[in-house]
C-alpha cells in the first residue's frame, strides 16, 4: 500500500479494518449466527448507540441478584 502513496494513518486504518473483518468472519464461523452482532462505529452517534446496546446485552446476560 505504500507504493500507492498512502500515509501512515491510512495504512494503520486499513490494517485495523482488515483485522476486524477477519475477527468478524471467525466469530461467524465459530458461533451461532444469532449471537454474533456486527456493530458499526463510523460516527460518534454510532458509538453511543453501540455502547447503549452493549450495556443492554450485559444486563440481559448477567444474573440478577
């Protein structure tokens, strides 16, 4: 990618995207489809919704005492 003139930040971003894609594909192959959720974090609003969703899942999955 350096031959294309990408700067260091662009290279890092591309590598991270590839890593997360591999992790997603491995999770989809290893677990039931209904428990693997892809969450997009392209904007601050996305990240806020993701956080709310994760908190909701955690409260559903942990035993209530």
